[in-house]
């Protein structure tokens, strides 16, 4: 889970960082700040996901989807990354269970 979750959140941070200029141009005053906050949350989530904490990453996804309504161009991005996060959590836990079984 740690590797898959962290990778998902790091890619999300990169995409939202690249979206800052576009969001700022489309919604002056709001769009750039929303994308920047989402980028920072994704980076923080990536570091905590390395410890196995999925709460911060899940909170990042919820805030991403809610905040993307302020900049509608980000809605598809937020939904795609929320889906990737759910998939990463599901398969990450399965992989962790297989690793724990293999270790015993």
C-alpha cells in the first residue's frame, strides 16, 4: 500500500502543480490557490502514505473532489485520482496481505 499510495499521490501533486497556471487563468484569484492547496495536500499525503496512513490520502481525495467544484476544469482530474486512490488502497492492502503471508 505504501508504494502504490505514495506514487498515486505524487503523480496527483505533479498534475495539480501543472494545473496551477491554467486554473489561475480560468478563475483569477481562486483557481490558482485551489490547485496549489491540492498540490500541497497531495505531497503531505504522499509522505504519510509511506508510513501506511491512508487517512490523510483519503482526506486529500475528498478535499480534491469538493475543491474542484471551484475550478470546474479540475473535476475530471479529481475524480480520476480519487478512483486511482481507491484502487491503490484496495490492491495495496491485498499486496500487503500477500507479503505478510509470504513472510510467515
